[in-house]
C-alpha cells in the first residue's frame, strides 16, 4: 500500500514552492490572502468502472481532486498565477495497474498541472511555467483530455504525459511553439542516474480550421532501480475541421533504447453544441522492432457534458493484436462531478 504522505514528499512540490518564495514571485502577504474573489477553487470527483470482456472481471478507480487557481498582481501589474491540481486515487482490482500503484488495490497521490506561471515576456508573446507541467506532445497540446476516456496515449511515445520542470510557450511568425525541459521521472521527482526529458513542438495557430504540428522528444527516462532509459521521437500531427466533424492524425518514429518504435493514431470526432455531445472513433497502431507482432487497438466513445459540473463518458476498446499477448476488450464508463467555482 502506498503512503500518500510519502508520495507527497517525493514529488518536486517543495522545490517549486521554495523557489517561488525565494524569487519573490509569491510574497508571503499574497500567501496569506490566497482565497479572495480572484481565486478559483473546485472539487473534482469521479469514478470509473472497467468491464473486462475477456476475463469477465471488473475493476474500478476513484478520483478525488482539487483544482485551485489564483492569479497574482502587484500595483496592478501581473506577476503570475498559481495552478494546483493534486488528486487522490483509489484503485480497486485494477489489473494490470500503472506504475503509480504498487498493487491492484492501492491508493496514490497524483499531480496533474501543478505550476506557477511567470508574468508574460517579450510583449506578452511568451509564457513560462515552473512546476509539474503537461508536456507539449502532439494533439494533446490542442485538446484537453484530462479526466476523460478519450486519450491520445502520448506517454507511449514521450515517456510521460506530465513531468516536473520548466516549460515555455508562445507565438512567433504566425506559428505556436512549446518547449519543455523536465526531470524525466513523471509523477514523482526522481534524480537517480540524472534522467531528463526535452520536449519541443511547433505548430500552426490552433484557431484555424486546420492545424499541423511537429514534435521532437529527446531524453533519458527514470526507471525503477535507478537506471535511466534512452527515449527519442519525431512526431507529426494534424487536424481538419469540417462542420461538426474533426479528423485527427498523429504519427511518430523513434527509439525506446535500442528498439525502433513507430506509432500512429487516427481519429474521427463528431461534436454537438458547445462540445455538449462528443462521439469519437480511434485507431492506434504501435510497432516495436524487437517484438514479433504489433499492437492494433480500436476505441469507440461517447461523452455527454451538459454543464461544466457534470460529465458522463462511455467507451468500448478492443485489440485486434497485442504484441502476441491476449487481446484486450474493455467497456468503460465514468461519471465526473465538479463542485465549486
């Protein structure tokens, strides 16, 4: 059983807060008045059930999280903003389970976005974030998939979806750029064998009816036992909007250590209202040079979000191949409630 308090100590949160105080970016007087009319605080609660159609077994995972956002100013001048999103997760018969958990029935603390945004630079064209940031990999940079069943599974390429470090985003010459230099250890701050991860993306402006993006990843990922593992990727992504329909594609090439790795994603999405209804069909294809077979997965999902306080997701996922292992077939459902501002 994981100890959430121990997990909290192992993250980079103390480093971030001490650095901000030391730089004077968050004055003590501001810390004393965090909760005012500018503060946004919400409780994020959800439960997800996974029905395994192969083994006829079910599992669950419960989330309880805090969403805290507070901008800061001094003499009417923007001096940054703080975003904190810690979550307590409870797994029930979750097998296989991600590395966040020690066993199928476990409790863990997870951090999503957890950073301080510095004041805008270069005529407000650049933003810099310090803390636990979402890595700017591919389609994920345009679409918010946190706490939904509709995922791009970018961690299979970039190593992590979020990581501790520094990220900059901005616009130059009509293009949007995002650059992150992070620890390479994911949810927790680990420095055994000096892991690191560089993630950079450049893309057309997301406000257009289409977009094209190029992502580059280079690093050494932290691994249990202290030895890091090399990871590199070059990925191209694109999106086209046609009425209520959106076509998305993403393809990557690179290496997991000495293995050649290739992965492709195709998605067609239909939305109604202001994303009140979302229906999507996804195809994933993953190939590793040292595996005799590849992995091909299809997902069909539906999301209903009548307000920003209620979200209902249903998803059916099936493997056509799974690296020679038994194919997976899952029906998943999730209900999410957001309480507060």
